[in-house]
C-alpha cells in the first residue's frame, strides 16, 4: 500500500484536533529525550493523573541521565514505589548507566541505539525518536490500535504477530512524515480522549465520515483480541515479626514480581490456609522453632491484590517473638520505625498504612 492523499488528510485532521484538544502535560512542552523517556516508561502501565505526580517527583530527584545512573537501585525503587511493574525502574537505571558508558552521557538519537537500551521496546523508541527529533517512526500503543482498527474496520487480532505487523504498517502509512512527532502525539491523544474504549462520542468526532466501524456499527467489537492470558492464583502469608522494637525484612532477588523490593518474611502456599495449617508448614516451623513464646495477632486477612496474569490473596499476621531465631539471621534486621526507608510493594504499603505508619 502506498501513502495516499486521503491518508495524509487523516493525519492533518488528527493534528488539527490535537492542537485544539490536547491536555497540557509537562512532557509535551519539551523535546528533551530524557524527560520524554521517563514519561513514556511511567505511562506504560499508569494513568496520566497518577503518572503526573510520579513524573514530577522522579524528574525533581533525577533531573538527567547522570543523576539517575549514579543513584542506588534502592533509591530509584523508592521513588517508583506504588507504580508497580518495578522492572521498569530497574531498567531505567541500568539504561542510564549504559548511556553514560556507551554514549558519554548523551541520549542517543539513532533509533537502533535507542532500541538497544534496556527496557526500551519499539513503541518507546519510536516515541522518543519522533517526539525529540521528529524522526518518522510510528508509535503503536493500545490507543493507536483502537483508533486504527475502528477507522479502517480491521479485525485482525492486535495481540498476534501478524496483527502487530499490519497495524504498524498502517500506522506508518497514515503518518505525515514531515510532522512525525506531532502526528504520533495526536493519534495517541485522540485514542485517549476521543476514540475511547467504551461509548465514544462519535457525533463529536472529526473523523466520523471516514470511520468504517461507525458506518458498519462495529465500534464495540473493535479492536479484536485473540485471547486472554490465564490468571494464576497465589496465596501469600506475610509475617510481621517483631522482637523488642526490631523487625526483619527480606529483599526480593528472585525473577518474580517485585524484584528488588523489600517484604516481611513470607510463606507462599498453593492454596488458602488457616493459621493452624500455616503453623504446620515447613517454612513456619523453620522460622519460629527457636523463637520462644509467640504472641500472634491477625492484621489483614485475605486481601485480594490483582496484578496482570496473577491474583494474590494475602494475609498478614503480626508475631511478637521472645528471641531472634537462626532463620531470621538471613533477613535484614532493623528497628520498626526504619521500615519507611525501604521500598516495599503496594500490598505491604497498604498494610503499614493500616497499622498507622505515615509512609
Ligand atoms: S467515529 Fe467514533 S469510533 Fe470512529 S474514530 Fe471517531 S470516535 Fe472512534
């Protein structure tokens, strides 16, 4: 397919709409690739309203590549706390170090170099290259999939290799390459504000006469997804162990959710258990067999915490022990007041808030 006048006209309508309707966001008033990069990574899994605060705080503390590269992983994770998908924060820091080493601290402007940085995929590389240097790489995110599938009535599933290829090709075709950055921002914002997932206000849409989904009454059916990924249930029992004002935390190192964050001693089980059963588990006995008398109270029970592809059912017990055990020596020991200095998963943050800590 070759680019036609009609494709370009579409791009111009989108840009005109964007100029009239865009939200005023800090990363829109800059062509600084570092700020654009940080905003794009934050916004990958986060709503704009929530992301805005994080963006301002993050940029305030780490204003450039050098400051991010020099920071400790713990500190970067602390600034990310609550945003979820923590590998994003770790990758940002590693990519910043890579920019220092390979590019002398200057953000690379070649698409392939941007793509070679840790945590940057095709979408983010296209966003940085086009927003910062007006390079003609089309962005294809969830908003763009929706807009294109409806405008062109495309029902190839967006979560297949073939679908991604077709949408990417089309996204490039309708782009006015002389205004690549503006076009990309426009189509994303159009998806976010006008062509929304549920009940878009098509009567107000400047593209209504070009929209196949509107003409064929298929708006709610597009875009098509092939299938949902199976969700896995996990059962977490967190033990907030205390002894004379001290407590113990563990840094998650394994390749799983929340790598690099801190948590209380955890017993994970295959199914839900009451406390009597939990006490019989190997993990519990190993932790407490030489702890003396246990004073146990339940903190939060069966809290449902939904992540992508998994649901965690978490229960928190507070356990005061008489003396430190051998098993606890594998954890970091700290005073209870110091917990607030550590980056913890949102689930633990909620529990601590319930306990009355001002984190
Ligand atoms: S007419 Fe409706 S469905 Fe079509 S692009 Fe506009 S808002 Fe989206």
